[in-house]
C-alpha cells in the first residue's frame, strides 16, 4: 500500500506494548502445524488463504478458543511464546505485557499452571537474550467462563506472583455478568501484590468502566475507549490516573468503530486521558505494532515525538518493577 510522507517505516522505533493476549498472538501457521502434529482438525477456523476467519466478536472468541485448544502441553506454550515474542521484537517492541490464562494452561490446575508458566518464562528469558525484548505476564481470567473459574485463575495468579507475573486481569465477553461478579478474584489478586486491569468499555459501555473502577478498583482498563460516551467519567478516570490500553486496530476489525479516523484515541488523548497503543491479538486482526503506528500517523498526523510520549506513559503504567522501568525509559531515549 502507498504511504504518505508521515508513515515512514517505524520498525526500529522502540515500542512498549501493554495489552497482548499470548494465545491471541499465535501465528496461524504455528496453530496449523501443532494441530497437524496432534491430528486435530480445526480447518474450519481458517480462510482459504490461511488466516483466522470470523464474522463478529462472539465468533472471534470461539475461533480463538478453538485455535487455543490445540495448545495442550508446556512445550506448546514454549513454542507459542517464542513465536509471539519474535514477531513483537521484529516490530520494535522492547517490552510487552502478555495476558496468560490458566484456563488454557491445563484448566487452572495449579500444578499444570506452574509447568506451563515455567515453559513460558523459559521462552521469555531466551527471547530477551536473542531479541532484546522483555516480557512480563498478567494472569487473566475469562469472563464468560464465570466467577468460579475466575477464582481458580486468581489463585493461580496469587500463588505465582513474582518478578515475572506482575498482574491480574480479565478478558472474554464483557457482556457476560457484571465486573462486580469478579470482585472476589480481584481482591485476592490485589492482596497477593498484583496490579489489576480488566477489559472494560470495549463492549460494555461507560457503565462497565464505572463498575471496573469502583467494584474492581483496577489501575488500568483494557480498551476503555467507550468512556468517551460519558464526559463526567472521562474526568473521573483522569483524576484516578487510570491508563487505557487502547487497541485501535482490534476495535476497527471488530467494528466497534467503522474506521481509524473515527476512533476516539486522539480525542481522549487531547482531553488528557493517558492512552497507550497495543495490538490485542495481532494475527486475528491483521495487525502489528508497526501497522498500528502507521495507521495512527495517517489518521491523526502523529509523529515520532507523539509516540515517544505514549511509550513513556506506557512505561509509567507498566506493571513491572522500577529498575526495569528506568532501563526501558533509557532505551526509549537512546534507540
Ligand atoms: N480475548 C482476546 N481478545 C479479546 C478482546 N478483544 N476482548 C475480550 N477478550 C479477548
Ligand atoms: Zn484484549
């Protein structure tokens, strides 16, 4: 595609990503390869040209779960993590926070979770050495699996909270139940010292964001973009210093906004909301961090300095330790 003078190649510009679902980053080729090795037929989730195919959000979630179902061993997650981090590093990502779901790693069984997590962490350590990318994990429950399963995920999170596992969050179908239904899990995770985020205001509107801030007391919001519906709530999240993990390409791919120009990220930023940029599930939404930056440049004339400011805000809102933050800020300034 032709690009204008603004959309210079930004591959090498260092980027911080705060919202990436590990399974959502799975290259279709890897999922096909593993399904072949295990003789599992999931051909229905792919288009003829080999991409994931779905019509809407609900179907996206079921395609996502079908793709994930072939990942059954710690080694599968090792391979997944390497593949995802290699992609991210090729897009200039120097730090990524990945959502990890115990439900998909042995069904939230604690021993199985520990084994899967060890494999993921081994891959992350290798990726740091090979490609210079740092990863941290946010353990995530799946909202439409219900509050009971979320408790198991929170227990897994609390038991494995450390330098690598930094946070607890919730993804899945935001129209299922209320945020408050999950407060037990979020309280448990907070007491274990984990930082908190939840998908809110992707599908559930301003009300879901209100619940997330009041009932779950999260410090960040996954998406959060529907806050634009309620200006008094915009003011509140600014006062509470809540950062949004905005995924513009994901929102457009799922038709929450018809195109990037009508996406509220620029308006929210102008209003003083702390926004950051992430991909969510890059191969599912045909995006990469470089493409996100290019589209934002084309739509809003954002330049290198704008992205630098966004990336600094992302470091500030990251769930990692201060020493890592200092290193990342240095890398943003020198690379
Ligand atoms: N899981 C993976 N991607 C998601 C999204 N965009 N919303 C909710 N849950 C998800
Ligand atoms: Zn997400």
